[in-house]
C-alpha cells in the first residue's frame, strides 16, 4: 500500500464517529469485541465490521491472548496522518503570521483625520 493509499484508508476510517470512539476507547487500553460493543448498543458483528475498516487502515490490530483476541491501537498510522496535517497547519500558521504583521503595521500608522467638505449651495444668477 502506498503512502497516499494509507492516508486515504486512515482518513476514511476516521470519518465515522463510531470508529473514532473505538479508537478513543483503545487509547485507554486493549479491548475485546464484546467490550467495544457494549457502550455502543451495537451487535458484535456490527462492531467487527468497524474493526475491519480500522484494521485495513492499520489503526487497530488483533492480539492473541489464550482464548481472547483483544484489539489494540496502532498509533503509527495516526502519526502519519498527523504529519500530513502538520504541513497544512504550518502553512496556515505562516499565513496568519503575515496577516498579524500587516494588521500591526496598519495599526501603527497614525490615521489621518477625515474632513468632509460641505457643499455650499450658492445661488448664482445666470449671465
């Protein structure tokens, strides 16, 4: 899988709120499918479908522990997504710095008082 495909799979997996909640739960520690299904009031097969998407994206892996197969968070792919987003955060931070400098420059220039000339309506007689 290429870097671009991994990012696509990561962001597609993160697009779903249930999958984000599963990742948040796994950030606290490994959990079985039954443990992950409990707070969602979803069936274990429904949670398993979400886990397959997360596993395909490389965000979750299964660990064999005797009779259990708990899932664990794989942070490496999240790190790749964060690094990709960081480039754009830096871009916008630079843009905002330029805007801040411009605003500071504009505030430092003393403003000239604006005077409004009133038109006098003189009555002129035609010649």
